[in-house]
C-alpha cells in the first residue's frame, strides 16, 4: 500500500492535509523521482510538523498556548533531525542523478592532485636517489681530516695517534693516494690508487656492483666500474678474479735543489680483483693499506668515525682545534636537502596551479547542483529537515567529491610515475646506463594528499551549503 494514502486520510482541523495545494501523493512521487528512498520518506512524513504553511502555523499558535507550542516545536525539531546514515545515503545520490557531471568533476580534481603527487614524489625520489648514492649509516658519522700544509701541520702516524685520542672518536684510519699504472693482461692504464683499510668502504658509502671488499693484509684490490670499459669487458663481474700488476709513482721533495723527484715503485706480486665499486668516471683502485704502509707515503686524509651523531659536532670541533681541516658527507647532504626542498616547493606550485582550476570547476558543479535541487530543498524544509541538516548534506557531498578526487589523484599519479620510470629505465639501459628509481612516496605525503583533497572539497561546498540552508522554503517551492 502506498504510504501517501495513509496520510491522505489524516486531517487537521477538519481538512485534508496538503502542501501548497499539492496532495501528499504528488509530493511522495516527486521525492521518489529525485532519489529518496521510501523508508526515508515514511520517516520524514512521520516527523513532519503540522505547520504546513504560514496560515496553518498561525492557527496552531492560536489554538495552543505559547508554552505548549514551544514544547511541540522542540520535540518536532528533535525528531526531524537527519541521522548520519541518511545524510550519507542522500549524498550518494549525486552518482545516480548526475553521474556524468559528478565523475568528470572528481576526475578533474584527481588530475590536479595527481599532478601534484607526480611532481612532488619526483622531487623526493631524486633526493632519495642522491642520498642513497652518497651516504650510508656509517658514512653519516664519518669525517675526512686533512691538512692544507703538510710541512707546517703534517698529517702522519703521530697526528693519527693524537686524533684517535680525541673523545668520542670510535676509530680512525689513514688514506694514502698515490698515482700509478695498472696492468691486466696486455693492457695498461693510468689509475689513482687508494691505500685504505677494510673499514673504508662502509664509512665512505661506496656501493659495490660486484664482489666484496678486501680484508686487511690480503693481496687483493677493488676496482671502480670504469675499468670494465677501459679493459673492454662487457660485464663488471668479469673483472672479479683477474690478476693485476701495479706500479706506484711516489714523489719526494729535494729540499737542497728545490725540486720534486718521482720514483716508480712496483708491487712484484700480482694482486687479485675481489670487488668492483660503482664509479663510471674515476680510475680508482683500492689496495689494502698494509701492502704499501712501508713506502712512507704522506697521508692524504684520515677517516674518522664518531661514536654517535649527538657527539659529531664536539668531535669535529676538537679536531679543528688541532689545526686540521675537516669535511663530511653530512655537509653535502644538508646542502642537497635545502636545494631539494626548494625544488619540491617549485614543483608543488605547478601542481597547485592546476588545482585552482579544478576548484573552480568543483564550485561550478556544486552551484549547478544547488540550482537543480532548489524545489527539493524546499520540500525537505517543509517536511521538517533542519537548516543544519541541509548544510551538512551539501558539505558532506562536497567533501566526498574532494576525498574521491584525492584518492583518484593518487591512483593517477602513481600510475603515470610508474610508466614514466619504466620509460626512463628502458632508455637508460638502451644507452648502457643503470636502472634507477626516480620516485619516492612517503606515507605521510599520501595521507596529506587525501586529507588536503577532502579539505578542498569541504571549502568549495561552504558557499553553496550556506545558500541552501538559508533559503526560504516557500520561495524554493515556487522556484522554476
């Protein structure tokens, strides 16, 4: 049985109840047409206030006492308040009544947030890629100690002992850097040699692309990856296990004549290659310091590892007070971090430009939705729906579109970034380079995107919701 017939049989002061001259059956059909559920209509009719018009309201006020009328109105207003699930169900009608326009609006917001997500994650990815290339956990606690004048402030075994005695220094070891030649088979190449301890690789952040580091005292070497090209080897792994012969160029100052003599020192025994580090440019060869410690080569630097990051500044200041200079990867990271922060802001500004356009489109969509539903709003008000409920309904619809726009933006941005990364890696491999990960997605940034999209949707719904809530019900019913 149609619910409206029950209401046709009810009278108020001897007259059939009607609304603006329209019977309840027509009202119910109109509400069903715009997407109201029958259960919602039944509940709204049950809670309707008997003041169907201004004339009826005056009759009620004259029939009852003012005090009793206030109680009735208060009970009716409390009973007619929409529940949250009703607001949710009404908000979801935008996908039934105007699906095309709603989806296009959400996609517009999604493209804007997808652009922001793509650009900012690219900035984070480039920063993450750089920091991963130049740093490791131990390298962030490492200082390079050097001197600008070996004659005035020598860096030698005595100064190394003094540095080791500085508080909070966990370990310190020398690095020598003579030049020389390396021979593999019939091929000879110039190289920069580094006499280091086995701890050097962890502290310097070197990344191995093949093999492993040597142990102190081993008759082995580690090459940079550039030697694969120099010695015409297709894969860096083919260098592992090869025997190399090295010749060092050692310089000695002739104080009497004021000249510098070059002495060539050969390591007679062959040294086996045990590892290859990633360096496509520098002709570097690492040898155990113990193999060349007796050659009296001046220290190029001393690698110092601090026990904790909180003591880094204190230990660094103590070494500087000894007259030495220092440099650290942390300095490079701080500078790079500042540059990338500016870069990320610039990229975000490009994305925000498109977001402004999407916001204008969303405001237009909400305004049109308001104009199309003016009569529906009037009916809702006459049926007892409060201004606050109408305001919440429009704000929830706008927030929902913003939330879905942000979510779709994450999906679009992630998909485009993966395709872009695959394309770049394919191009890099074609040109002989290595594959890289250009994008980085911090979890907090994903949450911020969704939250910000919802806030944007909420903001765009403020004006339409206020207009809908303050609209006069009778004027709304007369609107054509």
